[in-house]
C-alpha cells in the first residue's frame, strides 16, 4: 500500500475518524450480586448475601414436637432462638435419616428469620446478575421450584422467597411431617 495513492489516503482517513470517536460509556451500571456458595445434598447452591445474616457451626439442637420433618428444632445463636430447617427434607419429602451438616446459615427472608443446615460453606463470590441464566430443564421438580437460576460457574441460585412462601414451610405438621 502506497501513501501516495489517493484511495489509500481515503481509507486511512476513514479509519482515523473511526478510531478518534470517543468511547461510548455503558448506559447502565452492571448489577453485581455477592453470593454465598453452600453445599447442600452434595450440590453447590448460591444464596444472595443480602439475605444472609451469619454462618455458624451447629451446636445443640432443641427438638420441637409435632412439627414438619424439615423443621429440625431450635438452635441458639448469640442469645437468640432460630428455627433450624433441613432443606433436604423440604426438597425431598420422602428422604429418611439425618445428614452430616455441621453448618447453619442464618437468613432473613420476607421479615422471617431462620437457619438452614449446610454440609459445607464454599465461600463468597461476586457474580454479574446478567450472567445468571435459567435453571436447567432437567432439574428435579421437587428442587426446581426453589431454584431461580444457574450461574456460569455452576451454582444453583436458591430462591428463598419461594421456599418461605411454599405451603407447609413453617407450619406444624406441614409437608412430610407427622
């Protein structure tokens, strides 16, 4: 390419004009979610950090008679009593036996507070909300209604609002309870 050719000069001027344009800024800031990754039933779930009050090791559980099986009892944390929920029993009403879950995640959802058991705490990560996709179509129906999405890193986003709103969540003799 010769710079003496007028066509080449025209092409270079067009390129220079395009490159000289100011960069356009994004019109809306990206929404970022801080997410706590927890292990439940061997799978990784994400909980939006704004709903999490604390994570702690489960100590003594005080059983409460005549409640649904997913309501394991009461735990004490910093002088407060919290209902301890097993999501395993809630997601799988026919599940039998106890799980080895040393952790509890204290959450606040729709003006309700409770703690749910977790097998492990994997940490906190920042995720762009736009990267959270639909839950997989082949997700177990018992679990699927409580999952709001799937992140690009493979976290199933737990929909705690749907869980709390579900029939029998906080009731006596609710889902699966005797």
